[in-house]
């Protein structure tokens, strides 16, 4: 891991955990000393975080953690509602033996996120979804969904902070297993339909309702 990658992971974790809340100012010199690196790799990390809309950079070498936006997460959900079902359908048509093995591994290793997930748990859930959309073998689609997933992590954490029942988590786990079965079986229509419903019930969709309407039910 390079110093820039280390800085990126460190700052991103602090934002996701709430240690750096929305609107907080991050002085680059102070932050670099805290992390134990120079400002050059830190600036590289902050530019990467800016592309994910985690931070904003100003002319005074400070960074500010971006505010959560109902409009942004609504836009993310709208895009994923189109792209994820397309990826799932293509995955059902194009999956290879290696893809199937990765889908099976990833669905066995992940569980629906608890209300206070670790970064490892976030990564495990991402691995499952990535296994599905990478099986589409459409590089442009994979790049687009990778970018949307990066941007959506803060909204997942926002929704989880308001709590989710064990029944809801069990339902998401069942959806993940059934989605894997549809893709492995080559049922493109069923995979796309289930993925669309899965996005509609996602943490990002819940965050959008909360931020736009004050309703996280």
C-alpha cells in the first residue's frame, strides 16, 4: 500500500465512522501529521476522496467533509436502479465458471450489514455485489457501478445509524442468496427483477427517503 492509499483509507474510514462528521474542516498540515505522512500523498488522497464526493477542497489547502445530500443519494439510487438490473441480467447471460465460483464464495462470506458495521463488513458486502456486476463482462458498466458504490457508502452508514431490524437484515440475506441463484442458473429476467426490488429496498434508498422527506421507515 502506498502512502497515498494509506492516507485515502485512513481519512475515508474516519469520515465513515463519524470521527470527521459532515461539514468538518480538515487542515491538511495537521491531518498529515496526525496520519504520519507528508502533505503530498495526503493531497493525492484528498483529490481521490473529492471524486467520491466525500470532501471538498478549497484554495487555502483545507478540506471540508461534504454534507449529506438527499438529492445526491436520490440520483445514486436512480442510476443504480437502471444499471444494477442490467448488470445482473448480463451476468446471468455471460457468467463464467470463475465468476460462479466467486459469486458463491462472496455470498457465503457476507451478511446484511448490522447497524454499526465494520469496514470489513462493508467490504464483504461490496465483494458480493461486485461479483455480480463484474460477471457482466461489460467494463464500462463495471466502472460506473464501482464509482456509484464508492459514493454511496456514506449513505449506507447514514441509514444504518437510524437502525434496521433483524427481520429486515434476514430479508436482505435471502435476496442476496436468491440473486446469486438466478445469476448462476442463467435466469436473466429473474435476476434483473430481483435486483431492481433489492435496490428499491436498499440502505441508499432508505437514506434518500430520510434526507428528502424525514422518513426512514
